[in-house]
C-alpha cells in the first residue's frame, strides 16, 4: 500500500491545461503548413514532380494554393519547393468546418466555428462519439486513444467515446474509406440517432492520405456523409483534434487563434 | 530450393534473380517442406505474374541459428500442389497467393480468402473471379448447448476493424475464428507503382504504430538493391528510433493490459509514459510516431549533442517512473492472478507455425532479428534476447518488461556514444533483376520486406509481411479453452495489427 501512495505522490498531476496551457511542442514539430506567396513563383511547376501528396494545387497562371487536408506532413512536401516557399509551422490548430476551409492560398485555415445554437444546446456540454475505422493504418486511432490519457483528458470536456452507435451523438471516421468497410461505416452512421455529427480525422478520411488513388479506397469520406469537422494530420496531434472539438462545441471562441 | 546450399542471401543483401534456383512445382514444394521440417523457418512465400498466363512463386526461408536466408522459386499455371498439406507455416501465405494471384493451391486445408479483394497480382490472361466481400464461411460448432458470439468489425472501443466469431459452451470458448481484411487498402500495388518519394510514405502507413519498423525494412531492401551504404551515424539514429518505438508500444501495451484487469493506477501512469516516449520520437523526427525520419540512404534528421543529452535526461526520468509503476503492477497479487494461465501458447505450436516476436519469446523461443540476423547498429551493440517460458498473458507481459529495460539501456548507451559523420548517403537507382530481403525486429516481431526488381531496375514485386500475419493464428490457437470474458486481456497481450495484416 505504501508503494501505491508513494507512486501516486511521485506521479503528481500531469494533465495539460487546455486551452491556454504551454503546448511545449518541439522545434522540429511539423504543424500547419504554410505557403509564402511571395516566394512562390506564378506558373512555376517545379514542385509538382517532387511532391508526394496533393498538398499544392497548381493553377495554370497565378499562385498555387495549399490543401492542408491533403497534407501528409512529410519533410518531402516542404522540400519539394526549390524556392523554400513551403514550410511547417509549430501551430497545431488547423481543423475546419468545411472541406474548403482547408484549401487556402497561404495555409491559413479558416478554423472551425461553433455548432448552430440548437446543436450546441444538445451537445455542448456532453458529446458521445463512436469511432469507425475504415481503411486506416491505426495512427489516427492511436492519437484518438491518447486523447483519453491523463495528459489530454478528453473526458473533462464532457466528450467521450462510447461502445454503441445507439448511445452516440456522432461518429469519428478515420481511414481512407475502403471498400471492405464501406457497408459497416454506412450501417454505423444509420444506427446513430439524429441529430448527429460526423467528424473526419486525418488525411486519409479527408482526402485518401497516402492511399489516395488505390482501387480499394474511396479517397476519403468525401460525398458519402455530411461532415461537420475536418481534422488534418498524418496523424493529427492530439492537440489538433482537441482544438477542433472544442471549437465545434464553442468552448474555444471562433476566430481565437491565441497568442500567435 | 536447396536450403542446405548457401546462396549468400542474408538480411539486407541481394542475390541475382537468375541465381535463385527454380524447380518444378512438386520439387519446389518438397524442398520448402523438407527445409522447414529440418528447422528452417518460412519467412515469406509470395507470387507474381510471369508472362501473361503464369505465376512465379518465391519462397524465402531462414536458418535463424546460422543467420542465413535462402530463396527458391517455381512457375505454375492456374493451380499447383499446395505446400500447406505438409507445412502449416505455408497456410496463410498460400491463402494470400490464391487471393492475390488467382491460382489454386490444390489440397489446401483452408481455401477461404484472407482479405476479400480481387486479385492484384494475377497474370493478365487469368479471368477475373467474382469476389464476395461480405460472404465468409465462418468456422462453427453445432450442438444444443453451443452458442455463438459475434464481435466486430466495428468494435466497442477505438480499435481497428476485424471480426471475431466465438463458439462457446457456457463461458468456455471452444473455437475462435478471426475474419480479417477490413483494413485492406491495397498497400503492395502502391509500393510497387508509386514513385519513391511517395512509396516511403506508404511504407510508413502500413501499420501506424510501427512507422519506424516498416520504414526501416522498406529502406533496408531498397538500400541493398541500390548498394547504398549508410553511415554508422545514420544506422545508430535509426536503431535508436526503432527502440524508442518499441519502448512506447511495450509501455502502452502493459498499460492497456493493466486497464483490462481494472488496475487503473498503472493503466493511467503507463498511458502517460507511453506518451513520453512518443514525444522523444517527436523531438527527433517532428512527429510522435517517427514519421519522416527513416529514408533510403540514412536518416532525414540529425541528432545533435544537445538533443542527445536532453533525451538522456528525459529517459532517466522515464526509467525512474517505470521502476515505480511496473513495481506496483507486477507485485500486485490480483494482477498476477488475472494474467497467469490465460491464453497459453505452447512452444511446439510456436515452432510449428513460425510464430514471431513477443508471443514466441514468451514461449521460450529465442527468436529475434536483432540477434539472429543482425544489421546496422545491432551488429555492434547487442540487445540481449528476452524470453519467458509459460506462454501465457503473464509471460508476454514479462517479456515486454524485460525488453523495456533492455531498450532503455540500449538507447541510453547509444545516445552517449553517437558515431560522427553524415546522416544520409546516396541511394540511387536499383540494380536490375535482383532479389533483396530485409528483416527488422519491430516491436511486434519480425517485419519482412522482400523486393524483386525487373530487368530495368523497376520494382517488379514488393512483398510485405507484418508479424501480425503469423501471429493472428497464434491468438486463434491460444484462446480456446479460456473464458470468453478473458478475451480482451488475451487479445491485448498479443496486440496485433489489423492494418499490418490487411495491407
């Protein structure tokens, strides 16, 4: 028993203050990508050959745009621009309410706004979610699990993952939506009572991720279900998911980017 | 395939494709089966189109005691005599070949599909079969008192999809059938066709908790084919990352097992400590799972001295915390009682089936790529092989505990003595018409990437075998006889990858 107490005392309290605590992300952390439009030359297509993802959208003339929802957060994507116009910031915030919010000239994502008043009254203080994994690598799921640990402690915000769609207010979809899980995904969505939310977590669910173009996947949740929150990342850092969820619930004010 | 003759194939070396012995299907089957019967292990067995209407089968076997590998091949038509009738290690491989290549292994004891997808490595002239993605003949036991429990593919927690079907008599499970393939994304064709910048990202996404392990095996095969020589510094950085990945996952697994027996303090503390190890990987690689670090030719990021001493200090804190927390976990009588005797895997099943990793070492089978087929930094700094003997949940927990200590020692030592030099060497075009095999001891066990190049130096076949490929069979064999309520604990003690199996 004394071991228990000694260990408990030594472990102390490890829960991260959020929002507003010290995120302490390391120097090399690859957060939200940005495109310095001044350094991106119009009409230049040099990055196209080296880019391993669909992060950059090239227009015929005019500057490129960034699709943060297609970013795989690899070093190669930043290195693809010979002029160094693409780099990663340490900003973990990048979840949007619409797919288009993730596509911008500079990578400045329009961060998710809060739910409508009706939905917020229902879900704002208690949100129960069901996880559906459909063609993933288990990376995003690992970070969803990590949200439950003592550091991120998702439950303190009234958000919990539940064991049945019948008990849920919405689903969290991870993976590129592969053929072998499509039916199970549709059935799970149908089993959640309305009104319900859909949250797409990770590059795969948003755009197919590294599996984009495989005949076995649908390149993300796309037109299949109406999505309320899009969380980019490969996988998203737990703080990215947490930030998105709290913005959706109105616990972080819209437009608040903190001390940038 | 002459398992006795040394072809010179070793971990991360290549042999000319023309030097891989070819024999008639019957002789090929006999050679492989004889080799396995004399103590060799089937590391990989796969097919690829040969011309428009034939399939080339390739077997890779290992003599773990000698650190040697051997390869052999045969060419077959629409059907061939199955190896599985005499060699159970071939069972899953031949189900995979049937599904991927559209050939029939005649006499196979279990011809059901493995992942339920259309063939992706069939010769052009083979007619496309109809694939029933929903239909699967689950194994059943009938009888008045037998009942059936179905779980999945969507699970109760945040878990990958898979379907478990239990045939139970009261609480006792008589038979467990595991249906996989729900995570199938078509990884191998992507690895074979994507350009190199993208293919390594696919390799990192084979199993998201084994990013470093799979990237290491992927790069190992490519580096062998390109004759790229990594610097000692790059090798050490990559070995450090592999051990940090092992630490994070083993610590997380012990926490999850504690959670499954409702021992919440250890579950909570270990959950955080897993995160500390992931954060060390993030300091090094910019990503909590080590994405972006391991690249053909070496490492993408260096490890400066200041970072090394910071990491050592953080690891010392982890070691101190672990000694407290693992103390309260393993000293607790009720935890021991719940771990002991559950999900026993026997040594003979392990050896017969070619089980790998923690599950094998927990049955006193000292199988570990870092020791048997050492490469890179593991040739110079040895990590002792950790074993236990009982083959139950407790033994798998104890092996993890030992491996945590040894990985901590390894990482701490290596951080203090990083070799000097560059971190990345040139990794150019691949040599044409060669076979390379790269083995890595991931935290779950042996990861195999076998690559065959064509006459132009393009990838003709990239075969991936995750340790889960073998070990799902171990779970299905270990669990019957236990109470159904112990399944989550037993499952967690194996903690296998659905994504790694389903590809």
